[in-house]
C-alpha cells in the first residue's frame, strides 16, 4: 500500500494519469465533436461528403488524443512521426491494392460522378449507391443484394449514372407491316403520347424510321418523362400502343419467311388432304375383315 501511494505521488504516475485522461477524453469527445463539425458543414456539402467529414474529424481527434497522451509520457513527436513514416512505407508495399483503392477513392470524392442515393450501372451491375468509402463503393441491387465494388475498378470502368438528370428518354422500338401507311402510324403514335399525362411536351417526342427489317418496317418512337415516372410510362405506353394498333387495324408482324425455288417467286402450292383417305393398307384390311 505504501509503495502504491509513493508511486501515485511520483512525477511518473502524474504523467501516466494525465496521458490516460487525455486519451479517454479524446475518445469520449471524438464522436460528438465530429457530429458537430458535420452539422456545421451540412448546408454546404452533399450527404456523402458530410459522412466523410464526420469520419475524418473523428479519427483526427482520436489521433491527436493519442499523440498528446504519448507526448505527456515523454515520447518525442519527431520520433513518432519517423516511426509512422517507416510503418506507412512498409504497409504501403504490403497492401498496394488497398493503397490504389484509397487513391481511387479520393479521385471519386473529388470528381463526384455519383452520390449516395444515385442509381448507377458498372459493367453488368446496376444498383443504388449506399456509401462511397475510401476503399470501395457499396451498392444495393434491385433484387436487394449487396454489392461491394473496389474504387480502383470504378475508376477504370465506364459508369452510367441513371439518376443524374431529372428527366429521361424512353425509346420504344416497334415494327409495322409493309402494307401500313407510315404517316398514319406516325400520327397515331404522337396522339398516344399526347394523351398520356406523364409524357413531357418538352422535349417533344421523337419518331425515327430505323430501316426495313425482314418482316417489318422498324420504327423508334421516343418520349421524355420525369425520372420517377420512367417505368410507369414505359409499361403504359407499350400497352396503349398495342391496344390502339389493334383498334386501328395496324399490323405488328411477327417474323416470317417466304420460300421460293430458283427465279420462280410463285408460292409453293398447298393442298389440303383428307387424313381418312391416307389410312394405312393394314388398317384398311382390318376394317374390311371386320365388316366381313
């Protein structure tokens, strides 16, 4: 007991207690202080940047608390920085992929090709961005699967941001029979778009003759809609086009082939045969014996 009291009264014990107090206070204050910094910056930054600022502030406060505590114990800051530099180089060689992802993450944060909440497509993966971290980006696919994509892959890949702009264009590709009046088809398509309250008047719908297919004249009809109405309008427009074309007698042909031999383009003759007249001889003999 006496030894403990002497130790607590010693200068070394005071330094240890002060270092522990500084470290504990740093851990306690790191979270509320980082949250306060995030609230101050919230009006001027995006949610993703706010999250990164909070994380950086938290770890910066913790590191400062650790350095201050070690400094109270007599450790020289220059020695700590030198050791940290050597350790950083060693870790860098041991984790080159992580360093590459870290640098790529900084590029993504600065460039901001997408934000948290956007829907993006990377390769064959489409999903909502949950977070943009220093090493990877987390996505949630439409079937509620979680996907983690390394930042290095994102920097090297083509990224499509589906929700970047407030409006989108729906391209409807359809075919009509060669016998149809294309001017009439165009007029009907524009009337269908005009009757749909979710189709935007500006930009105006787009009508393009794509060419002559094997079985039909191929047409692209495009309308512009608000981003939130994309799927609703795409389904309703295709359903309405089919309904109106049926009512107006406009044929949407299915693929078919015409067979001909040599230079003769007349169709092959088709003869309908009564199946009863082609009964097998054995069946005919059986029928005769039964009748006899």
